[in-house]
């Protein structure tokens, strides 16, 4: 677990999540007839405008054109389309197809977040934590992370857990941190899995349990946390053979449980 924000894990995690969202959306948009989508978009259909913007963003059936993507996202966003508002906000955040403008990013992310879009809520939390386009405000960041976390956003759950663990923007509460880490960890979030390992090895919010710590660091290593193998191996040296076997079995059960859940969600 990270004890300071330093290099924020949430920005890296957002990129991974976005790739998944885009991959799912491609299948939906690619099946639509381009001319039908364009005609509907030009007639003012917000969903068609959003889809056309997305097609320009990824170059699906049309030339890859960020500026055109922004144009159509904006038309849909101005009609209240939450996904378009989120996409327009992230484009202003990153300077894709428009000049980077954090204040404008916050404006559109907020509109989407207030409609309940979990990704927008998560990213608005980022903006408040980092002080981009708004005054830096840890309490407000925690508020938006919580809204996204309660909708099941694993990255927001991880960040909210970190804020609870450090007492940053919220009261310090190890048990609450453990709760949110676990929710994210069970979704396969490597940062949360590693943080759970830390909580168990140090007895934070839960009785100290080196076997459980070993298991969670093992799962985090498999999920791609680069520091987890070293932490896992450090704990391994203190385990008896029977404890090690128990930790390995526990890790396998956790990994299989997460894999099964992901497979079911993919159906």
C-alpha cells in the first residue's frame, strides 16, 4: 500500500479501465450503418451524435479525427447525454482534439457525474484531489470517489480506501479502508490487492495475518503489481511450510473466484 499520493495510482488505473470501455463500445458502434448513424446525428439524435463522435475517435468506418469526435460529442453533451459529457470532459482534460483546459474538463465531468456516470464521478474526484480546474480539495475528492465507489468503480474504491487509511479528506478509519480495498481487490484491482496485503501483514483494520498477506500479495503479483512479488517473498521467509501451503491455496482460491466473476460479467 502507498502511504502517500506521490504517483497517483488512479490515473494509471483510469487508462486501463478506459481501454476496456472502448473495446466494448467498438462492438456496438461497428455494427451500426454509418450513413444511418450520420443522418440521425445530423437530425439531432443525441445517441447517434455520441456514437458518431466515438467512431471518429477510434477511426471506425470513418477517418480517425479527434476534432470531429469533439464536435459530435459536444452536440450530444449539450443535449444532456452523460457519456458524451464524460468523453468531452476527458478530451479537455488530456488535450485530445481541443486545447487542454482543466476548467472546461471539470465543467463537463461534473455534468456527467451529477447524472450518475461513475467514470465521470471518479475522474471528477481526481480533479479535486490534484487541484486541476478547481481548488485542491481532498474532502470533495473523497465525496466523488465515494459516489463512484458505491456504484462499483474499482479504481474509486481503491482511492477511497487509501484516503480512509491515511485520514485524507475523511476521518482515518482502517476498517473502512479495508472494506473498500476488499471490494476493489475482489474485482481484480492490483493496487487494492497489494493494499490488502499491507493491511494484513501490519494488522491494520484486521488482525495481523501473514498467511492472508502472502495470499493477497501473490494475487496482486499475478494481477501486475510490480512491487508485490518482493513483498510476497519477504513474507514467505517467515512462514512455516504448512503456512506457506495454506497461503498458496488461499491465493489460488482468490484468483479463481475473481476469474469466475469476470467470466460471468463477460457473458
